[in-house]
């Protein structure tokens, strides 16, 4: 016979968050394609780069109040000047 105590003490497995599900899918796809998870060309580096660039772009959009390439910014004095690769002083190639 099952008692109320038996039912309440059983723990349900928590559902993975949307983020965890997406991360698991990315890892699965990377492995399928033979992509390394770490290292200079690995999934972690590529994903981190993409997340940072996207976040910075969205932050700039929010700060300026208009999307990239939107004519609303023309002549406002507060425009996007594009992007450039910057090599920090002392960096070794």
C-alpha cells in the first residue's frame, strides 16, 4: 500500500532549463560533426565569441536607441562607426 509519505518523499527529476537543453543540443551537434569542444577552434571558444559579440551589439542598440544600419541614427551625432580589430599592446601572434 502506498502512503502519502511515500508519494511526497519521491523526488521528480527537474526538467532541464531551456538553456541546458540548447547547450546539450549544441554539444551533440558538435560531436556529430567531429568538432572539438575545447581548444582554439572548439565549440566553447566559438560559442563564447558569438554570445559576447551578440550581447555587446544588443547593448549598443539599447544605448543608442536604434538598430544597426537604421537611418534613424544618421546625422544624430551619436552613430555607430563600425568595427575594427584591435590588437592589445604587447600581444603576441
